[in-house]
């Protein structure tokens, strides 16, 4: 089992950020020819129009998930 780092740069609380990282992990290693979790995922929060992004980095001994507020617009 490897080390997982969740770097919460969003306005959401840490528990929510960890939950989003878990959703990405459940999706499996689909980027970098099956070596890395999805490079970039977006989650839209119900009834708010707000989106949260989760970017990943593959390090030598860990996977890093960077959770951030998406400043873009939908549409």
C-alpha cells in the first residue's frame, strides 16, 4: 500500500476533500497508461453551481491529490 497525500486548497472542509480524493481513487488508475489516478477531475456541487477540481501527481512513493475551487464557469 502506498502513501496518499490530500492537499486541500479549496474552501471545503478537509473531510469533504478526502471524500473527493476517495472518489477519484475508486475510479482507478486511468491516466499515464494505468500508472496514475485521473490527472484532473471535476465535481459539481448540487444546487450551488460551484465546481471543485481534483488534480493528481504521482510521486516516487506516494500519490498526491490537490483539491481546489474551480474559478471557471459552466457552460
